[in-house]
């Protein structure tokens, strides 16, 4: 009888347990041992904020599997409370403290080793941290969530430090419990992967629900005064509160990986397309490993449950099966709920494309979640990026969307299109389901294709909200909204000619332009597109604002508008 292969797994949850379960299905004789330093090895970490909020009532609902259930169903040897402290890749040895009371590590030999260490999101060594430690929490484990839920029942206020996914979800959860909540964000807006013009909707939603946002600030120290926690900020202000949740992101928990396992400067474990590390018979999966961005080629982390679960399966296939495929490059498709809004994204954003030196065009749409004449239709604010030149002409690079309904559907369709290598033309050609309660005859996804087609074939030319200062200095701003809309606020120096009157007023526009380009806009971009076609036919240098005044205000704020007559 052949000897049993010993496979050790360091770290559970999404990546490690997905691998272990698939490995057992592929090799019923292997000796598979999972070491997990915490008390839970398979839990719904994405559900933790919703336990804090009370939407998930029972903590048992967060536990996907237990060591006992995994032993019974899959004959997996899962050992919680086991801390791996060292790896010797030459001897194929893992050193493990088998209990909190252990004084010496135990050595375990392996034939194959899978690392799934995740990210460490501890509490940084700010001044005063030690003295106020009982008032500080993180939100990454089930015990974290249980502690924070208990605190939320008695506290009256809290501050959340960090405006990423966990930060905004924690802020929502605590606010829904009735606490006064402050959210501190080190950059200009929360959810920094979002474009400014979309993040502004999230900011508005947070503030409308009572969350106080401190942007461009970060903690510099902690103290206590009169029984309250004092959080000092880098902008020389302070927040007086009961408790603080630290959600400032994490660092790869890869300190145990020896030099024989190559890492990036940031500490991410470098793996190939099959999850292999630079050390023989050592593999890695999860938040702490590298992914090659399929759009930009950048080496990055993708800290999402979906890719971790999928990659664990593919690594098991590569290790134990004679038929396997490389793990696919992760697009980073994601979605988050912020009170009544959802924010979704897939592929690259503008900052990533610029950093990679990739030319692209951006378009903005404000479409309906379903037919506008059917009750309950909500706005979908959507941004998409695509290639306009060269061999990649028409390639879809990414998309983001914010709204109250239908965001997941649109982002998932575009993510599928990107994964399938579809072009803008093929996006426009999609045959999507339609009935008034569910969508529109021209769905938002198809509209991305239609507008992009217009850009590619020269039917339309876009100008962008980010270029406002330059446009105002060099061009005539033509506001083609109705006069009553214009009176509610407009750009200084703009000429108002409603698009329905434009043909009769062309001489006025030509005289006002006086040889300058004409840059048109309306509320959302449709009327200014119609005006653009008239202006081009008249021989003018014309462009239409992508997304119209809605995008302009979302990007710059209402302070750019004036109510003075021109």
C-alpha cells in the first residue's frame, strides 16, 4: 500500500479550508492537517458587521464548519489554537506551538505545505494605546464581532478608524445600533478605490444617516479623560467617544515565511499561476499572496473571499490532479452596502490605468435600475473605462457603480464581459432579460456599449469633469438645460441655450464662442449629446460632458455653481 501523503495547511477560513476540502475530495488517503491559531477555522468573516448590527441574530450562524464537522464529513484533522512559528523548507518542517501554554514548538514534517496566513490587522503602536487597550477593537474574527456587539449594546458613541470596506460596514452597524458614530478616513474620501464622483454619493449617504466623517485625517494618539476615550487626529482635532474600532487595513501575516519563500517589499508571498511559491512543495493562497492584475499587469493583493475560495480549489487541483487549470487572474470584483446604497466595482480604476501608462476613455451614465415609468425605479450612477486606440481598441478595462437597486447585476454582467474578453461592441450586443419591473429595454450595461461605440466611431466626443478648470479657461461652456434648471445653479460664464432651441440660436452660440471650442453639458449627458450633433454639423469644435451636471457636482461639489445671470 502506498504511503500517505502528508499535507499541512497553515491558516483556515476561505483559502485554507477551500484547499483542504478539495484536497480531500481528490485524495482520500492523504494525511491533511490544518493549523489555525484562532478558535474558529471556518467562519463567515464577511458577515461579521451584520452580526454587530443585529441583522444576523445568532453567532452560530457565522460558523460555516467546526473541527468536528470537518472531521466527520471530510476526515480533516483541524487543530485550532495552534500557532505556527517557523518553517524550514529544506527539511520540510513546520514548527507549531500546540497550545497557548506551550513553551516549546513541536515539529511536523510535510510532503506538501499550503500557507493561508491572511492579513494581520492589529492595533498599531500609537501613543497611549496600552493605557486604553480595553476601549479598542478590531473586526476580523468571530470573537471580535461578539465583543463589539456587546459593546454596542451599552456604549453611546464610537469612532471607526478607516474608511475601507470593513470601516464603512462597521460604521453602518454601530449607527444602526443607535450609537453616535465618527468615521476617520486618511484620504479625501471613503472607499478609496472608487472614483471621486462616485464616492461622493457614499459620503452623502453616510452623513444622511448620521455618521460624522473626518476626511484627510488619521489617528495620532489615544488617551482617557473624564471616563471617555480621546482620539487625537492629525488635523489637530480630537474626538471624544466611548470606543474605537480599528479598521485601517492590514499587513500580510507572512513573518513566518523564511527567505526561501520570495515576497514583495510589502510582504506578500509571490506565487505563480498555480499558487506555487519559490520554495519546493510550498504553496500559498488568500489575502497575503500576489495576483497579477489582468488589466494593468501590476502585482497586487486581492483581499476578497471569492478569489480565495476559488484559488484554494485550483491549488488543490494543481497539487493532486493530473488535469488542472491555472488559477485565473482576479479582477477584484466587489460590492459593499452602505445603508441604502450599494457600491460595486470590477477591473481597473482610473488611477490604476494611469499608473500603468494605459490610455483609456471614461464614460459616465446615470441610468435607471428598471423602466422609468414603472414605480420604484432608482438611479444607477455608473463609470466605465475602455480602450480607444491600438490593438486593444474597444477593450473594456473596468467599471464602477453606485445606487440603491440593481448595482450587483450590472457590475457582475460587466465583470463577466471582461473575463470573457468581450469588446464594447459585444457589450452593446448583449441579449439581457427585460420587463419593466426588472430593467429597461436599453439596459445600463448596453448603454455603456452604445455610448462607447459613439466615442469610438466619432459620433460623440466627451469632456470630463476632472478637466473643468482647463475647459472653463479655454472654451465656451454651453448649458443646454431648460432655463428653469439653469436658474437653480450653473457654471460661471456658461451660455444657456436649451437644446430644443439650439438650431435657431446657432448664430448666438458661434458669436459667443468667438473661435473657441464649445463644451456642452446638460443634467445627465443625453441632451448635450443631441446638442453636440447639432454643433458638429455647424462646423464647431464640440464635446459633451460625460455624465452631465450630475457628475460635475458629484466630482467638484455644488460650490462650483453660481446663480448670477450672465
